[in-house]
């Protein structure tokens, strides 16, 4: 028992944000040269998808939901759709936050609301293709939290904002609030950033 407790104490606090056995693929790596978006202050971001289409997004780490928008059902492979994205942001209480982007409209799991505390592994919503997106996938990143930013701008249920409005300035990475390298307990070399296109650990 003490061996298990020691392993848990040493394990990274993040787990990959989908159910075990989901058959996930990394479709865009951190610091990826393909698309000029996972770069600079936004370098440590990941896109994941599965051949099965939609999948359940789980909380990679415990924390409090500070930004939630789930009112959009639209998306396209063009920057014109960027503000149609749905998003959940979870503040971990240590100066970092995780962003889950492109979620399917109206797909919140039971008990998920802005201001709610979530545990690691708790279902959040379904992956979707809202916003600037060419197919169902999850964009995930961990970044520094924005000082004194407004929270819950779209209401507790994430439906009070227009479908084409996202409060990016309150949570999106910038040189002041960059994305951060992390390790997952089930993918410790996440921050290696090598233009990978790989099947993810099960």
C-alpha cells in the first residue's frame, strides 16, 4: 500500500483528458510547424482526435471552472469562425489553468457549471468541431492564469453569451500569460514537441 501511495505522490497531476481505451491520436503537436498556431506563447498546445468522431472530454486535473461557453453549434475551417468556439477553462489554484476548446454545443456533462469544482477524470462535455475547426477534436493547453480577469462571463450554464462571442482576452495565452510545458502521468514526454502524429497511450 505504501508503494502505491508513494507512486501517487510522485505522479504528475495531469492525466490524458479522455476515457481509457478511447483510441486517440495526436493530430497537432506542441511547437508544431504545420499551422503557425501552436507557437511562441501558444506553443504548448495539443490537438487530439479519434477515428470514432465525438468522444467524452474528461478533466485532466482537478480545479474550478472559471470560463465556460457552450452555446455554439457552428464551426468551419477558416479564421472567420474562430468566435464560434465552445470552451471550458479550469483554474488549478496554483497560477495555472487548462483550456478545453472546440466542445460540442449543449453537451455539458451532469454537474458541470461555471464556478463548480471538478475532480481529475470527471466528465466535462463532448468533443466537437465548433469554432475554427475542420473536424471533431479537442484542443488542450495549460497556461498561466490571467490576473484579475472576469470569470463566468457566459453564466453558470455557459449559454448566456452569443454563439459567436468568446471572451478570449480573459484566458487565452499571450506573452504575459504563456502556455506551459507539462507532463501527464500517462504520457510523460508530452513536452518533447517533435511534430509528432502518433497514437496516444491507452
